[in-house]
């Protein structure tokens, strides 16, 4: 049975009861799916107390984005939390999280928050880091679990914790995918059957790039392999790509042709009215630079 609380005062007894144990938190905006459940199961495995936060954060939605449309399914979410062994679901109101109204003081993500997702969604990562900071303060965990599907978000949260000396371990959990390869996302429910088929181009492109890297391709060839998969749906007007980027996971800058080492191939695209993101980690062992040895 998962307890439901909506205030800091209501959460306090649970935190106090595990003051000497390992406390874990999984932050969600609700509309839970298998990807969230994997985070919750990992937290349950690693921690004595598991808190799931359920809060649709208005600060990370732009003026033309889907805050009002975002699915709110609290009853179903609580059932899934119970199945995953969550001790307490913390579902605060906007007034609880932002008691002073629109916050004057926010967490600025810096240059890493201005590229890729940050470029296409200005202010998004400011909203994400501000609410993550707040929820860490409210739940006071020893560990917080985040999905690797949101790779740039995970990297920024890790950097915030490092730069601000926050006493919490950030645990990344691998992306959960359907059998056909599509990454689990709360937004997948917006896809019709034909749109879902088109959406598979994202994971197919990423897997093509990953396979190219595994076969010894350099950065330029990895990008080309992924681009080749996207060419047909883009030309047909069925897929609109915001970005396809091969980046250094430390700062999310584009890797140069001569780069070798760990990298992330990330993309965002629109299928109909639905915007999807996905990524795969890979390792480049061969330089694409014609003069490199």
C-alpha cells in the first residue's frame, strides 16, 4: 500500500521514520509507464524508503507547450506505485512547491542548458533544475533516480548536484523500450497507430548510429548512418527532426570528427503533433578525421 501525501508536513513523518536508513526518491510528472516503474524498482532495490513525487511542473512548459494537455492520472499512478513497492507518493500542489508564487530565484543551467533541448525549449532546463532542487529539499533523499532517456536532463542534474555541493547521489537508470524499440514516454499515448510506426524511425536511426560505432565507424560516419534512416520519413513530410546530435556526455557539446571515447547520440523529432526525444550511449574507438592516426 502506497501512502499519498500532498504537503511537506504530511511527508515529514515518513522521512523521520527512516532517518537512519537509505532514502530514495523518483521524481515524476505522473502518467506513469514502464520506464517510471523501472526507476521505482531500482529505488526499491537500493533504498529503505522510496518516495515517488508526482507533480506537473508549470515552470518547465513553454507558452506553446502542453501543460494543460499533459495527462494527469493520479489514481492509476498510485496503483502502479503500489505495485512497485513505493512507500509514499508525494503529490504537492503548485502552491506547495512554489509558495511565493512565480519564483524570483531560479537555478540557471548555464551553457549546457542552452543547446539541443535548451535551444528548442528556452527556459526548459531552468524549470527542470529549479523544481528538482526544490523536490530534493522537500524529500531529503540519499539517492535520486533518473532515466537515461532524458540524457541532457540527467547530465545537468548531476552537474547541479556537483556544483552546489548537494548531499545526494544521482543514479541513472537505462532507457526502457517497447519490444519494437520505441522508448517509453508519457507522450506515446498521443500517437495514432500510423504515427507510432513513423516514430520508430527515431530508435532505428539511433541504433544504426550505435551499430556503426560498434563496427569501428568514426563520428562523421555514425551521424551519417543515423541520418540515412531518417531521410525517407523526413522527405515524405511524416517526420520533422529538431536535432540529431552526437555529443560529449560531460557537456553536451558536439564531438569533433577526431573524437574518441564515450558519446551520446541524441535526437528530438515531431510526429504529427507529438514531440519525442530519445538517445543512445555509444563509444567511438576510431577517428573520422582524415589526418588522424
